[in-house]
C-alpha cells in the first residue's frame, strides 16, 4: 500500500518546519513571506497531502463538527432547515452531524451523549424531548455551546424563534377575509410551545373578526404528520367547518387526501391551509395555502448563533426572532 503523505513530507520538501506548514495550511501563516506560503500550498497540491484531522483537531482544540438534533428526518421542513445549516457550516469548514430520533427520548439522549463524547464544538437542538433537565445533566457539565429552536421549549440558553403567534394570526385573518366563520384547527394534543403560539395567534385573529372559536370544541387532535392529518379527517368533518387550519403542512396534505376519499372538494366544500411552506405545497392539488417559515434562513441563523457562542462563551444570551409570511394558493377560497 502506498505510504500516506504526511505534513513532515511537505515540510521536508519545502525546506521549512512542520509548524510553518501547519500554520500556513490552517490560514494562520500571514507572518511568512508570500513566496513561502505559495510554495507550501503548491507542494500540498503536488503531493496530494490531506491533513490528518485528528492531529489537526488536537492542535486547534476543535473537532470541526457540530451536532444537530431534529425531531424528524422525514419531514421536509427539517431537510430544508438542514440545507441552511450545511450552507453556513461550509463557510468555516465545519461538518454538521445530523440526527433525528422521531421523538424517541432514549434514542435522543443516546445521540446527545455520543455527540458530547465525540467532542463536537456545539449543538443545535430542535427536539422537544431534550429537556431542561437533560441539558443541565449532559450539556452544561461539558461546557458545550448550544442553540435551541422550534419544538424545543427548554429554559435558558441561546434561542432562535419564529413568530408563530403572528403566523397563527395571519392564518385567521386570511380565512376571515374569505368569509369563513366556522373554522377548526388541527394540532397535536401534546403540542409544543411553538404550536401553542400558533393556536394563540389564530384565536386572537378570529376574535378580531368576532368569529367564535372554543379550543375544547374546535381543535381536532392529530400528530404533525401526513398520517396524522389523514386520520383526523372524520373528526374534522363531524364538526362541519367551512375551513380548516392545520398546525403544519404535513397534516394539511394528509387531510386533503382524506377529504378527497370522502368526496369533499377542496376548496369548494372546505378551505384548507397549512403551516411551514414545505416544497410539496406547490405540487399537491390544489396547491396549498400556507404560512411560510423562513426554513433555510432558520438553519443558517442557528449556525451563525452557535459560531458566535463558540467564539466567545461570555457574550450575552442570544435571542433571534424571524418573521413568517402568508402564501396564498388554491386550497383556500371565498365562502360560497
Ligand atoms: O412540520 C414540522 C413542524 O414541527 C413545523 O411546523 C415546525 O415548526 C415544527 O414545530
């Protein structure tokens, strides 16, 4: 087997020390002449030198990785979020290690412990099952920087938030403007704080238009999945609403299939709107009206916050608040 080219080989051929090569290759070689820097870089390419990350990490005191824990990998809301994470990570040659454990608390704790043991530089956590207690037990003792967002409602720490209250309000105002007065909302009965914010905003928007909405009567329970929405079809139709607001797009898409099977036409018989703005929305028939979260931006902003905390653990607690917007498509229409 061909012997792996080491940093010593590059240094020997360049006629400089290993430290000089290391500093130049790590972008810290400004004190060396332009000629030396160019020569080292040329030799790196000529010899096909690939740095040994373990050695490099020991010098930099960094694993150049971050951990990302999301509730579900199958929901394209989170894939788009992860793209934002990746794009931002690339700007610093950081590798994100992404895990989704489908709300399995044991599995999430396992991933978290493994990430800490592998010395990731920091963590972004969206999962609700990583509680304040888990953070206090696992992350704080390891002095590991972290950013919380979305379904994770733990106290303390840097947090990125989306204006879910306004999102719910926008949904209500949109349905009210189309003349709907009998609406239901579909959401999990063990909903996380961000979804409760959507409900609170929805109720307030309806109140502005004097539309009666009693959560105990007008909220139908469903998981945040297509299956959850599909299975909620009967319970929604029993309430005979003219419009339904789903807590996320997956529920809305599941409902649309359920309605079709029951011979209920969207939007002629019932208007449907979702929340998130996933890419499927434009490809279902009719295209789904939704409240768009800035998903890619959320990923990039969460990484940016984490970098700031990694660079300086003493900065003030960070709070970033991002807006949402209504995207009106064909699944909602004026009440006939
Ligand atoms: O679709 C996934 C949902 O879970 C999104 O609404 C996101 O905000 C999260 O809460």
